[in-house]
């Protein structure tokens, strides 16, 4: 007989269109609708705002109305004292909330509650889940900060986090590659992100289109991809690269103009139907310098297209079976990225077979398969 569980998630808000919010929503809906768990999502911000991703009516939202967001743009002294006051209030309200709903398991997404979640004795088991890789979490990257000071702060900040993580019942990371980075811990478990969709329609891998997707930010490496595309287009002028993403792409637009790629490299804003765009394409290109997981790869594979990806940390090496359902390239090597895109362009039969394999292999990340791993974990620590 399946035992009904009560699960509480802690996350700042749900009105933002972020990857963490998206993944949590997918899992919460499945737990509530199919496993019939009682799911609570406890928020600190965005009171009164509608969740960006559709939530099951069975999922209960509790907003503690701490409103950390109001500290943005304030003078430093106000930020410091305001943050301390809000942390005190958050701890008190979260404790009262957990004592009231009495969850079996409380899951922290490693935001502000990680600083005190272990001290709340409400009877629930505590799990942490991280949506970033270790090397890119609690890592100050401000170029204005002196390197020696920056390294000192980063180390102290990470040491503080490690102490908190050791006290958790379990700590869930997204990839085996990242799990190996947390050498200080013995409570880590790897559970990949689930697919957001697995469409019936798939790509035939015949259209002369390469697709990329992600935020228009430096870590996504679109500048490297555009330089690689300049090499690709010399050999294959009848192919087009389309990049979809949020944010300001003016710098990339200038680069495209300078390389005379306006006709073959198209910059687009993010779309809600990205699966349709994958199905229209024949190859995914990923040029990130690092990832937390790389959901864009798994989603493209679900649509039947192979990826040519930098073997960056962390994610691509866990998702792609190199040479079977996609191609991994030395991280940052623009020449190799271009050569392997050209290889798939020039070998349609291999491209199609890789796309078919990608579709089959990525079924391991369908929501029901990923949530079985979560169910096993919940049962293990609850018992």
C-alpha cells in the first residue's frame, strides 16, 4: 500500500520564469496529481503574483510575505540591517509554518532558509536540492573585487554552506559529474532534472536549421557559437542558425553584423513553444562555458535532434552519449565545434540515426522516471 506523504518545498518565489521554478513546478504537479502527495510550496516573495508556470490546484502555496525583493536598490547599510531583520522574521514564520502543516519532508532549494533549516525541530526530514554546479554556486564573479579578497570570501562562503549541508538528511545534485565535486559530503544523491515535455511530433532532421537556446548572457557562450557559425557557413551557406533566449542581444547582433552573418544567423527572443522550434530544426548547438544541468540538451533530444555540445561542466557529459546520440566537443574549442556541426550537416544518415537514438535514450528523464527516483529517496529517509 502506497503511503501518502506530506512534502514542503522552500523557494523564494514562483512568478519568475526561471529554470528552478520550472523544474519545481513540474515535480510538484506530478507528486500531487499522480502520487497523491500533499504538496506545500512555501514562498518568501511575490505575494499576490501569479506563478509563471501552471500549478496543479492540488498544490498549496503558502506565502510568508518576507519580501526580500524590496531590499534591491537600497543603500548598503539598509540592505545589511534589512536582511538581518528579514532573516529573523523568515526563521520565525517558517518554523511556525512547518509546525502547523507538519510535513514528513522539507526540501530547501538552498536559498536563505539553508542558513537555519536544520535548527527547526518540526519532526520533518530535511533534503537540500541544488540547481547549480558547485563551482558556480556561492561564487563571486565581480571583476571589481580584488582576486585575493574574492577568493577569501568565496572560500568562507562555501565552507559555511558545507557545514549546513552536512546536517541535511540528503543532498540532491543534478549530475554525477557535480556529485564528485562535493568531496566533503557523504549524503549526496544524483537525480537529474525531468523533461518538461516529450512531444509526439519529432524532427525529421532534414531542415537546414541549427538551433541554440538560453539566456543572452556570457556563460552561454553565444559569442563563441557565432564565431563557429562563421566557419560553418563558409562550407554550408544554405544552412541557418537560430538562437532563442531572454535578455539583451545587441552585442551579439553587432558581432553578427561584423562577420556578415545577418542572413544566416538569426537572434530571437524566448518563446513558450520551444519544442516546436526544436522539431523544426535538425541540430542543437550548445556553446556554454558551464551549466547547472543543460535542460536544453535533453529537451532537444526529446524532440529527436542530436546535440553538438561543448563538454563543459556540468551536465552535457551526463546527458549525451558521445558519438551515439550526440557529439561532445572540447570545452571552448570553436574550431572543433564548427567541424562537428559541419560533420552532422554533411552526414544526414548519421544525423538522423543520432536523432532517433537521442529520442530513445532521453526517455530516462521523462517525469515518471525521474519522480520514481524521488519517491525512492522519500521512502528511504522517511523510514
